C-alpha cells in the first residue's frame, strides 16, 4: 500500500470509529428500556423466568460497563489510527495501544461471562470476544518484536 491508500483507509477507519462511538452514546441513552425488554423476553435459554428486580439492575449495570469499556477501546483505537497515520507503526506506543485494546476485549469477555446465568448465549459472545483479544495480543507481540529488531538495526547502522 502506498501512503495515499494508508491515509484513505485510516480516514475510513476513523469515520467508522466516530459512527460506532455515536451509536454507543445513543444506546446508552436508551439502554434501560432495551435491557428491560431483553430481561422480559422469555426463551428456553438462560434463567430469566425468575429474574428479580435486582437481576435486572445487575444486567443494566453490566450493560453500562460494557458500553464504557467499548467506548474506551474506540478512543484507544482512535489514538492508534493517529500513530499509524504518522507512520510510526513500529513504536512502543503502537504495542502499548494494541495491548490496551486487547485488554478491553478480555474485559468485555469477562462482562459477557457475568451474564451467562441469565443469557446462556452470552457464553458464545464471550468466547468470540476473547478470541479477538488473543489475536490482538499476538499482533501486539509481533509489533513489539519488530520494534526490538528495528532498534537493534538502528544501532548497527
């Protein structure tokens, strides 16, 4: 990819990040009725038939925590896109930011796991999100090793 293509894809990624952050804010505004509707939906999965008001509040609190972690991850990704647009891909900042996004994925996975009692399908979401976190952790380790090799090469020149 040439510099113009990288800049273009970075701008597109930033637009998606802004749209996703706006969607999270909108969802935060309507989250209580959404959670109430989800908790009131009866199915054969999960144990929502006997859910108390405390259970609904727990689900709502976890949902807000999920939104907060997701918003933080988007902000970190925004910073990562800035690093990429400056051409500093192989830097300490890059692998620190990737590590932060990876930890956000693991945090989201843990939050989904906390909902498995009421929503058994949350287990699938937790596994998927943790897999993405693991992939990001591997990419972070690759970038970190590339930074180490780059630093060694910079000293030999």
